[in-house]
């Protein structure tokens, strides 16, 4: 389970995007530091937030991109990378 830092939110990942960059990283074409959790975009639900984070609450549905580690059950994501998912939009 990742631990959130200052300005971060813990997201329970419910879906993750699979893009060409992910396949390039897996194949070694794009080198990344190892060990690493792949995936750069996901959607899910806020389960914890740093006390300094405003505008996001536990239970909010959110999405993000350009944050490594989306192929996991939970991800610590900087709050400024999160966008709310409106009601009625499926993730």
C-alpha cells in the first residue's frame, strides 16, 4: 500500500489505460528505473487525502495521467494531477 506524501491523494485504481508508451516501457525500448510499476493513467476513487489537499473528498471519483504506477490497486497521486469524473460518466 503506498503512503501519501504532502499534497497527495491515495486513489483506489478501478481502471487503467494501456498505451503505446506502456508497451515501449515493457519491451525496454523506453528505459525506466527498475523496479517500477507500469502505467501512466488511471481512474478510480479517493480513499485518503493529505490534510493540505482541498477540493477532493473521500469517495470522489477521479482520473489522472502522467503519474507512474497506474497498474496497481492503489496509487499515491499528486492532487494537482487529479480531475473529477462527473456523475454519469463511467470509468
